[in-house]
């Protein structure tokens, strides 16, 4: 099964985001049950072209910020952010090299990269 909690859409889409699962339900989005059990999965529509290496628009990042803040209100222990490309084993390349990680830094989330995750799960 594949499921994630929300999709954040690109600017100009009919709605800014779509919720698929409540934050307290386990989504099967990260490929590893230990990661799925303690994470919230978000899919980003990077661009109308679907190119994960395209620049992200400000509206998409703002909506992601709103979702993170609302989840933190009900789940204050939410503190880390991980890109699909950093999940062990590596199967995906998103959110891509042009993702503005500093926007999530501003929300107080610490980014965990591939090396940190590999150590944590070994």
C-alpha cells in the first residue's frame, strides 16, 4: 500500500493542498515501516511540468509551512524534516536540489540527511 498525509499543490492549482490521512494515522510513504510509524508524509507538486528539479514557487512553500504549523499544534514533538532522497534505502530524488530547505529551517525543523538517517537505522 502507498499513502501519504497531504499533497501540497503548485500555485494556480484549484486548492493549495489536499489532506489524505489524519496526522495520527500511519501512512505508507517512506518505504520503511519504522520511518512510516513516526512520520508525516507530504507530496509536493513542484511545478506544473512535474520536474522535481524546477524551482519551487513561494505559494507551495507557504502552504507547506501552514501545514507544518498546524501539525505542530497537535503534535509538538514534530521536529525533523527528511527529503525522499534521504530515506534509506535511496529510491527517490525529490524534493530535488532546488528545494528551499531554509524555509523549513525558519519553522524550527531540523533537516536529517541521508548520512544521519543511515546511522540512525543501522
